C-alpha cells in the first residue's frame, strides 16, 4: 500500500499540494458558493488524505476503500471549517479524516456490536477529544465518565467493545531471525504439564489395544453410537461388544 502509485484511479505521484495562501483564498471562494474552487481545494488536499490513509496500512483494508472514506472526511472538514478561527485547515481536517476512517472500520468490524454500545463509545471518543483539547493531555476514564455523566464501567465496556480484533498469528516482535507471535504470549491456565503427560499416556495406552477394540471405542465414545449399533456395524453380538469395550477400558486404566 505504501508504495502504491495509483489509488482510486488517481496517480498519487502527480498530486499537488496547495500553499497556505492558496488554501485561504479558495476557502473564501468556497464559502461564497464557488463550486470550481471547492473542486480545486479537494484536489489540492488529496495528498493530505493519502498521508492519513497510510497510517492504517497495517490493518489489511483495501487502500482504495480507505482513501474514499478519507475523502468523505475531507469534504466534511471543508463544509464545517470556520474561517474565523485562527487555525490551519490541515490541523482541523486531519482529525476529521481519521475519525471518518475509524468510524468506517468500527462499523465494518467482524464482531457485531450493538448500536447503543457503539453510540456510547463514539460519545466517549468525542468527550476524550474535547477534554484533550481543554486539558492539553489525555484524560482519564474517570474524567471521560464525568464529562458524559455515565458510570466508569459503562464507558470502559463500550470502548473495549469497538477495539479491533487481532489474530493470534500477528507478530509482536521480530529481530530478523526469530518471530514471536501473539499466540506465543497467551497462557492457558488449564493446559498444564500434567495435562500433556496424561494425554500422551492415554494415546500410548490406546495404541496397545487391538484394532477391533480401538474401533469399538471410537464408535462408542467419538461417534456416540450404542452397543447395539456398534455390534450391527462390526458384525458381532452386543454381548461381545460389551465385553470387548469393558476389557479395553480396563487395559487403559491399568496402563494409566
């Protein structure tokens, strides 16, 4: 994606960048209803959209889709930009473009989250942005909760619900010789050493049985069939199945 020359049919190598004076002039014309100025302004800021899209390159999303969503954020920024505020357009537009892309990614999350919880998360993110601008630092969860008049637990759960899922095969460290994956860092408290030993012992015990005994156990405990059904399938009596099953289980218990 980072080396892609063409995106959405646009040659990114030929994108132009407007100077601040040119942006200001076009913005005044846009506010006056000049559609040509609006088109020129959008085209002159496509490189800004591309730079924001590149931040999401690791997400595995189609770059064309993200670029189009980013352009929607750019257009919203143009429509809502206040010329009376002493702030550069790019400073105002970048958070708008990022927000639009993040909203798209959340709404297309493979894990379905209820609308009410997603709305709560959006409100929390909005409150976080406002508090960051006011406090000049990242606010705590408690401060966000107080801003929204909600319980801390509700805010935490909502924010965690929209976090993107990760793959167990995602790389968390790579030193060019050995890669550590996320699954390597996950611990299963139920999968202890004794479990492994018991499983190996069980396999060894089963391997000592005859082929007929193995088949009977497989049909009985894996396929879930009755002794009568097993007898019919193998071609022996139900009594013989019962005896062979009992002997096989006894042998396994002795071995273990």
